[in-house]
């Protein structure tokens, strides 16, 4: 089967908005066709054709949701997953703090049930499990197994209303359902909210974190766009989504993870905090409900690409050695969109065992464990995980002492 036939097998094209079903959608950014961001290759895969999918971003004039309409089959993206939360210490620290806050605020008894949708390797639930009953719903079999080895029970299925009812029958009502960096992955949001409603009933809470679209178009980077991320949420769009399913957002906080993310608190009947209106007003001021804001962002993306590729080509002409740091999903959008391949980056280092020894999708740059840096010190490091810039630069101070420079690629190119 050739790449095109494979693509049509795994791709569905939507014509309506994922939240409000409107057809009034405006495409504002086209990053070109590329392979899924976490589809790292083994050396023996190199002679096979890679399957690529369009990556175009749309704005809904009715509810304001920024979204992809080209939906890649979840089984292709998530059933064997290379991303592990525990590979990024700042992320684990963030989830441990979140776990403490949620336990203090919503857990009263050891018998309470705390469910996480897409809980990955159990990093968050590990910090909860001594306080109450926990359950991880993690569809990637390889990742769910790691969760179990950490002592966190896991079901390796996609979340659905049917599964929620099964859990309800066997474990009872959940006090809290958490879903971090997962809501944006889900095409059928009705199925998600129907399942959550079945699990938490009238008294429980649903808390989730999603990357904030204000960060995407502001201080973050366009590289957060990839096929896994079907929605790029504002609180305004989320409020419409939640209300359609009979819930209310009762609290919100902007948290510094993956650039900036929204931590959203949802329930049927909790008292609504002032934070919600305050944040909605802030988004209005930023113009997140207007298509012209996103058209302006698309112009910035093209400029960003020109600046970065010009710099890298100039450094290569000077004979500099450049490597990448962090084989992140977003890094693969950046590399593919900017055409940065192994002619430019010698290699990438990454702490994730599943990624080491593989090659980046589309650009075929080899990935090694961080130990490689001791053998071959580069002149420049392209920070593909810019969201952890502070922690990484601190950790690698010895490299900077040796004269190595870090390049932050987005939203504007910076050399540190
Ligand atoms: P990181 C992931 O995106 C995937 P990614 C996912 N789809 C999602 O929704 C977003 O998160 C929110 C490595 N690393 O967290 C580990 C080092 O090597 O930016 C990771 O491979 N050394 C679920 O993949 C990568 O970098 C280090 O010191 O864009 C970071 O990936 C650190 C801190 C990380 O997310």
C-alpha cells in the first residue's frame, strides 16, 4: 500500500466545528503535510514510505474554537505511545504539586475514587494513591504497563461512556476525574463529557489541563500544533463546550506548564469563583474571539521560520556543529515545517528510553541518550523542548561554561 492510500485509511475530514457544529470555519495556518509527531522510526523503517497527513488550523466564527479538521485515527496515534511523563522532571514536579492541591481540595476519605483519563505512566496518581483509591485509564498498552509497575492500576482502553459505566458498576462514583493534556486529543467531546457525567454525577468534579491558545499565539510557539492536538482552547470556547453538556466551569488558573496551560475546574453545582469572569475578560482583551488575531499569528509563524532557517544555515556555513535537545512532539512540527534535517542537526538527545535509538519522523535525525553529549560536544544546541528552557539550561550549565550556546527557536529566535 502506498503512502497516499495509507493516509486515506487513517484520516477523517470534518466539516463542522468540534464544539458547536458550525460550518463557519476559517483556515488561517497551513503547516504542510507531515507524519504524526510521535511516530519515531526504527532504522529498519527507513526503506518504508512514511504516512503523512495535512496540518491545517481553523478558527470557528461561531464559538471561537481553534482546531484541526483533519483527524488522524486515535489508534494510530496513541495505542503504542513513545511519550513518558516521567522523562521530564519539571513535568513530574508539576503533577506532584497538582496532586497535592487536588487531594487537599476534593478528597475527604480513603474510600474516595480519583480517576485519571490518559494518566500516562501514573506520575500524578502515584502522588495520590496513599490518600484514596486511584484508577488510570491509559489506552497505550506499553505506557499502562509502566503505570501498573508503579503501583497505579490502569485500564488500557480509550475512555468512553461505556467504559465509564463499567467503572461506575465496579468501583462506584468518582469524587474527581482528572484529564491532563488529553481533552485536546479527543475528537468526540460529547462522548468524553457523557462519560465524565456518568462517573462524577452531581457531586463530583472534573479537573483538566489544556495548553492555552493565548500562549500558542503569544509567548509560546506554533510548534504545539500537531495531529494529536485537535483543539487549541480558549476559556471562552471551553465555557461553551462545558455548558452544552450541563456543566459549569467553577474555577480556572493559568499554570506554567508547556508554556502556559489552563487548569479548568468543572462541576454540575459548585459555586463559581471570580477567576472565571476575570479570565474571560482577559481573553476578550487579547482578541481571542476574533479571526484577525489568528491571521496576524500566521504571519508571525512564517517570519519565525525564516529567522530560524537563516540562522541555522549561516551557522552551518561557518562549520558549526549543532544538535537538538529533547525529541519532543512539538520539536517534530518545528523540524518538518522548517525543513531542518540531519544535514543541519547531527543528532538529538532525549531522556525517554522509547525514543533512544530511533529517528525523528520525516526528518530522520538520530536520537541518543543524554550521555552522547559527553562524547561529542557541539557548538550550538537547538532547544526543541523550549518549555523546559529554565530547568534544562540550569542542568546543563557546565556546557555553557564550555562555550556551548543554546538556541531557543520560538516564538522568536534567541541565542543564550
Ligand atoms: P514535552 C507532549 O508533547 C505530548 P511534547 C502530548 N501529546 C501533549 O499533549 C503535550 O506533551 C502537552 C525530553 N527531555 O514535555 C523528554 C529531555 O530529554 O515538551 C521528552 O521527550 N531532557 C502528550 O513531546 C521531551 O524532552 C530534559 O531535561 O512536545 C519533552 O517533551 C527534559 C526536561 C525533557 O512534550
